[in-house]
C-alpha cells in the first residue's frame, strides 16, 4: 500500500501544487501526495497520512489542533505543531546565544495595553517606569521594535530615538514587543533549511522592492566568501537542529564579516516562484519532495514520527546542561549593567536621563515613526 503525503495550505498557489507533482513523480507509486482533505475531525482518529506538510496552521487554529491530533496518531507533521505553538523569536535569540551564534542585542518590552482579563494588580512584579536609560544605552539608536512572536514583518518599526519609540509603542496594543539593535550590514542572506540537513543559501536584499529582493549577488568573493558560506551553513544547521524545525528559513546580516542571525523562526517561509525566483523555487520543490518521501518511507505506524529538536530532547532527558563557551560568556544582569554604565558616555547619559521618568504611557504624542518596509515570507 502506498504511503500518503498531504500538504495543508492556504492562499499560496505555486509551491503546493509543484510539491504534490514532484512527490508523485519521485515517489514512483510507493509514496503519493495530495492536498489534505478534511470533512471531520474526531479525537483519536488516524486519517491516514504518513506525512503532512503544514503551510497554514499559523493562521488557522482549527488546523493546528487537527495537526496535533495527527501527530499523536503517528503522522510526521512538518513542522512539529507542538513546538511551533510554543516557540517565539525572543526565545530563539536566547537559544542562539547559548549556541554561540551572534544575534543583535535585544530586550523584551511589556505590551502597551494590558491583556484582557487583567488589572493593574496583575503587574505588581513589573517596575514602572522601566529602566529606559539602561535599555537605550544597551541597544542604541536607530533600533527596530518588533513583536516577540510575530512574522511577515507585521508591526515592525524602525525608531530613531526615544520619542519615536514611545510613539510607535502606542500603536502596538497588546503585542509584546522586542527592541533590537540595528545591524548595519554590508551583505545579507536568506537560507532555506530542510530536514535539519539540506541547506540552500540565497543572497537577499531586504531593502529592495518585494519582487527584487532575491535579485542580488554576494558582496564577498574568493576565500572570504567560502569561509562565510561555511559559517552560515554551520549556524543554520545548529539553529534548526536545536529548534527541531524541518522546514525553516534563517536570515543573516553580515557586519564586518560576521553573520548575525536576524530572523530564524519562519516555519512557513515564502516559497512562491514569483518572489523567490525560478532557481530557488526549483531547489525548494525538489528537496522538500525528497525529504517528504524520506519521512514517509521511514514512517512507523502508531509511533511518534514528528521531529523534536535537541533543546527539547536534552530537556526531556533531565541531563545536567553542558557548559558551553557561550554559557561561560553569559553574565548576570548586575554585571551587564555595571559594564554598560562604564561604557556609556557622559553625553549619552545626559540624553537618556531625560527619558527615565517616562512611563510607557505618555500624554504627548510625538511624530509617529513609519512602519518598516514589509518583507516577503
């Protein structure tokens, strides 16, 4: 009996059908693919898919619940719906530091508006105002403010100063935001990673118009380029193996030859031929089909066939964490603040001191920062 692969998708039209065709071509009748069909979802029922490729459950909670049931019944779901539900970008950055991978300096900001069903008493542990002087000295300006668990460049702001930050924060409602150092880059790459082993590095220019972002060339050449590509490959594999993602993209901004991981929580990344281009599209279709067939062939009935990352595996093992170089370099909050205070110039202190009395809510509404240009996903 043929193993069945399904793909769950929404508005995209080029990748899903090409994926289905390629699986059916390469599967040679032993593995077949189709668009997932759902006419009912009963608890504890296996609906017959060895593999389901998820492209849409981040937008449709009904689908996410369906996929969790499927994974429990033994379907290999790409990507793991349990981990996808738990993951977010701020945690990604924290984990990257543990792995020794460079990331922009980042702090977490509480939501501007209180979450539903909470009161002021719900936030008795939160000091108001925040230590803005320290935050601004640490991050610097210009900076980016973005949702800690968002995607698609929604609600992302580039802010030039404290006033723009406070004005932009007014627009964010109940979103929990991150404030992140701006990396002035000389080169930029977007990287597909499949099965935590197949890596495809794409020169990318996020400042171009949407349809031209992949129409660029590497800025490095020769031995320096080879070294950079190896480092990016190593970082990409390390991140995806830790997170457990089978299909993800990682973005790297290159500053002074160092690749900084900017965004690596993209479990439903853009794969449309009209944005990624023919060559990149052909690679992702070929390798995603190949990987889906591998997972279907390896599928075992009524077993856990969904991938889990090394972070969760190590945690579940209750093993004592190994002291890595990155962990040794981590400092306490007091140590970091002491070092930042020493580095801050008198001029910087004078500027930021004016903001320390500011709370997140301000009576004055300065000129609003324009949302950053949207980037394809």
